[in-house]
């Protein structure tokens, strides 16, 4: 059966794209207000110079804020594009 939308009581979806600026890369973190009250499932993709660079990024959620931060190898860089989707309430 083909996928036909949200199932199992999943809540509203918020999504967007954010491009990292110089202040973000020096701070090592980006906080994205998703507009949701809580995030149950975050999906994040970081693209650098046309290639996916997400594997080591640190992703966390608090309330409706999605945070993407430097990992042990990956560090935010000006021009990185963060594509995100959050499912919550």
C-alpha cells in the first residue's frame, strides 16, 4: 500500500531552509524556531558545497526550537544550507 500521509496520530509539520551566516559558524550553533510547541520528530539535512554534510552534526530539540550544532568533526560553516522538517504539536 503506498504511503498516504501522516499516520499513528502524528501532529503538525513545520519545515524550512536556513543558510548559515558568519555569526553562526563562530558560535558553533544555530537555533531554529519551528513555530511548533514541541518537536517529536526532527529531520535535518546539512548541505555544504552541494554535498550532504549531516553525519556528524549535533541535532537537538527543546520545545519548538530545533538546534543544529558542531559535532566532533563537523563544524558549521558560512554558506552551509540546513534543510529541516519537524513533526510535533
